[in-house]
């Protein structure tokens, strides 16, 4: 019997209970991991998992046909031992939250656990992980904006150097979305399209407060890279067309000012800044934040060059009211720019 010295019979240091009555032998063949043995209690597994409950209560094969290890029944599973260790630890510690409330990387760190919760029908754990990830990727523009503000605040509160991850890595969410919720993919691909890749000479400007989150670009497939680039190109064309149609082209000032000429100049500047900037949604949000006294955007550390001033108060208000509907239509159109099927 295994004593923990043979590399093929490694016992997990914390999850091998000598009074346990069931052994799970985990090895991920694709990753060529070690075979790790977990000696656990059937009562704990049955309490949380319908699959294990059925396994232990329904009639099984004759005793002489069952697999045993260290004197107790055993089962071999093709799962990553590290994921299995996390999964079993959660089952044994039900009063400890499986995910920290502000953990931004759950889609990466908990994906293996999610698959195990799905496989063994531990529905509460599955729901906790999925809800956490969904909460980080809201499907309404209002909640999306709130999340971006939350990430900015989270970054500013940090004192670590280098700072810990303050926002989700979009690449790591792709595998979750493909398995469990493909409707997240347009949001994920959009976010990836806003990240500047310095490794390939990307020169687009990004807002530096905070700097953009990192992405595990090495996990991105060539097909996904193509989807992101095509989506960004289609999105830029769409935005340009939005600003080229009414009411901008036939702008009518309620007074006697020449605001229609100034609006045309402003549109030229908008086109320039849209193309230079990495994040269209954030860019459009800042288009409504014009300082009439300075004739520029309030974020003077970012912007270079002045936005034309001299537009009358009525036209300026009309301008500011025209931008939010464009932002909303852009957000609601992401699935057409980044199709998932």
C-alpha cells in the first residue's frame, strides 16, 4: 500500500486523513501531473455532492471488482491535483468563503474548481463561482461604468509595489465564457481590444489612472486575436458613422451663432481622438466633460491639444446630451462587433 514515498503514490500532506474511508486519486494526464492521493470521508463528500452521494448509496459492483487503496475504496479521476485540493478544502471548510469578495482573478484561479463543482454536482459552490465572475462582467452599461470606477478606486487604495491585480484578466475569462456563458465573450473581447500591447509595438494612448490591467496574452488563440482586431476595426467604423450622421451634419443653433461651423471642427477633433484612444467607451464618456473656461477636457494630463471653444451654451448642452445615447448604442452593439458564433 502507498506510504507516500513512491512518486506514483503521493499522499496529499493535508487531505489524507487516516480515519478517512475513501481515496480519490487525481492525475491530469494531459499536464502529466503526479498522481496525488486524497483520503477523505464519504460523509463529507455525500453531504455536498449528489454524484458522490449516489456513488456511495446506490448498489455498486461486487467487492472483489472494486478498486481499493490503503484498505478503503478508491477512485481515479483525470483532474488536476491542485484543483482537487482546492475543491476538497472548500468542502471541508464550508464556513470559509471560497473566493475573497474583491478577488479579480477568479476566472483563472477558480476555473478548475468550477469544473469539479460542475462535474460532481456541487451546485452551491458552482453558483458562488459563476456569480462572482458574472459580477465582474456586467451586461448593462450603467453597471459596467460602476465596475470601471470600482477598479480605479481599488488601484488607488493599493500600496503594494508592484501592485496586485486590481481588475480581471480578460483572457482568463474566455475559457469560462466558452464553457458556461458565451454571452460574456463580446464584453471580454471588447476589453481586450482596449488593452495596449507594448510587446507588439502598440502606440494607442491609454488613460493612466489607473494603468490598464495585465492580460495573459500567451493564452489567447490566433482565432481570438483575429476576432478582436476585426471587432475593433468594425467598431471604429461604426463610431465614425455615428458622428457623421444627423444631428451633427445639419447642426442648427437656436441662436444666431456660427456653432454649426464650430461643431464641424469639434467633430474633426473627435475623430482624431477616437482613433488615437484605446477605449472608445471611456473616450465617449469624456467627450461630455468639456471645460468651457479652458476649452479642453478636464483630464489635462492625458489630452494634448485643445478642444475648440466658443460654442454657445445651448449648443454645448445639446452636444453633451447627444453623446450618452451613442455610448449606449455602442455598448449594446458589442455582440455585433465581436460575434461569438
